[in-house]
C-alpha cells in the first residue's frame, strides 16, 4: 500500500501512538490479504502438481479444462487464514517493535540531553 493513501500521523497529537498503531494495522491487513489473494492461484497449481506429479503447464491445462478460470480462486478462504493472518501479524508486530524501539531511543536521547 502506498504510504500516501493513508492519513499521516500528527506527531503532536495526544493520540499519535494509537494513530500509528492503527495505521500499521491497516497496512498489515492490506498486505496480508493482497499477498494471500495474489499467491493463491500458485498455491492451487502447486498442490495439484504434488497430487498428479505433472509439470506446471500440464497442471494448469487440466485445472482449466475441469474448472475454467474458477480454479484461480479455489480455496481462497482457507488461504486467507493460512497466509493473510500470519503475514499481517508478522508485519504488524514488526512495525510495532520498530515504533517501540524508536520511541525508547527518543526518550533516552531526551534524558541524556537534560
């Protein structure tokens, strides 16, 4: 997600910390869902390749002949749970730790200056 789409956080706001976390949560969820949706067709193809021991071209051909382009979103709901949630959590917690670390550094710098 492009950073410019989300409202920037006002550092002087009394809710700046919570605003940063909400912004991070939004980015994390969008990234997780996009990642799961974009990789889902490849997961379907890969799983079918394991089942049939066929190459990628043959597998896509068989899937298309049996299901049409609907195979591209087959199992998407399960993939959202298996991929989107862990990816979103990883991004969110990493971003939260980076924010926490930055805040701690700022506090330490302020204490050293005073």
